């Protein structure tokens, strides 16, 4: 109503100066010109107040003499009554973040939501919720809640949904496999809380769950024990496979030795002995070699209990 106030003031001054007669002749003043100038300012102010421009991402809520209009003004140029005030409200997506880590990355400010799980453990949630104002209900939000609807409606609803949903889950479930189920329950509760209040929920993001220190230590110990058990199982399996490999290798060696023993006959050894002597004779580095043998040209080897 500031613009309307100036219009009325300028108009009143102008009319007064046009109809009033100067009484102080020592300082003559052209009251007519001043009156016309004041009326001119009143007209210019009225003309400038007779239209409004709504920026993209906003809607305008017209209020005339305390009465809120039935429809909001979308983005663009709009002619209005010069005594009407227009309050702009954002319809862009907004985020409300609750975290134990501030913007600089430190943990000095703790805004995380502390909840009590079903198994009576205190959990802290780092949460971000995306939402936006319903353009078609902007007038109702302004009338019934006000411009600070985020503090009045959105934030309390988010905290309430987080706390109520946590009572349906154990701490270990929320921190592991059932986080998606917890997020869905929070989303459903928020949709119920915000229904009919002019706020549209876009998404709930559970970014981190911080358990109590005792639970963190227990989880770390459990993970370590699990890893050690897996390592031990791998070691046992490796030992079993190695034992199998050695048994197969030993069986192969035994079979090979059996085949060789069966094939080392006297005739074969005589032939092999003579062939090796021929190679020694034909060698460029030959020398005198005396090898023991019997009358049958059999090397003096222990073959099947034969001669030595």
C-alpha cells in the first residue's frame, strides 16, 4: 500500500495548492505550478501502479484493500487497479536440506534430524527434500498460511514424516537394504501432510544415516569378522584344490614310472646302449670312454632283479 499512500499524498497536496491562496506576500510562491506538479506526480505514480510485471518462475497474488483476488497472476505483463498490491511468490523448485555438515564441509552446525528407530536407537539423517508451490493455489496459501509457508508448513511436515517413519524400521534396516523402503514411507507421509496445502512434493533424498557410535563400532566389527571368515573359507578351498592337484600329479608320476619300468627290457637297453656308443664315436669331441657291460652288451644296471 506504499504506492497508494504516495498517490493520495501527492493528489491532496496538489489540490490544496490549487485551491489555496498565498497569505505570505514576503515570500511569494507560485502555488498553481506547485499544485500542478504535485498532481502530475500523483498521475505518474498512479499510471506506474496500474500495471505489474511478473518474472518467470513466479506468480502474483493481487490484494486490494485487504481482499485477496480469486486468481493468481502468471508470468508476464498485467494491468491492475492502481490501488492493488501484488505479492510475488516463487513456483520454482526449492530444496530444504537438513544435515550435520554445513556448506563449508565442517560439522560445526548440526541441523540433521535425530529420530528414534524401532529398536530404540537414535539415528541422524542428512536429508534433502525438493518441492514447489502449486501456482493454482498460491492465493489460498497466501490467505491461509502467508508468505512464510515454508517455515509454517513444509519444514515441520518434513521433520514429522522422518520421525514417524523411523519408528517402523530397525536401525540396521534403514542403514542398509531397506533405505529405499524408508524413503518411500517418508515420501508417502509427506504427500499426506502436504495434501491440500498448496505445496507439491517432488522428491525426498536420504543422503546419509549416522548411527550411534556404539552401533558404528559393532557394524565395523561385524564387517571385519565377515571378511576374515571369507578369507578363511578361501584359504581352505585353496588348500583342498592344492591337495587334489598334488594327488593327481603324484598319480601321474607313478603311472609314468610304471610304464617306463615295463618298457625297459634287455633288448631295448642293448639297442639304446649301442646307439649311444655310435654317437660318441662320431662326436668331434670324442675321447676314450670305458663303460661297464656284460657279455650280452647289457649295461650294468639294476633291471628287474637282473645282473649288476
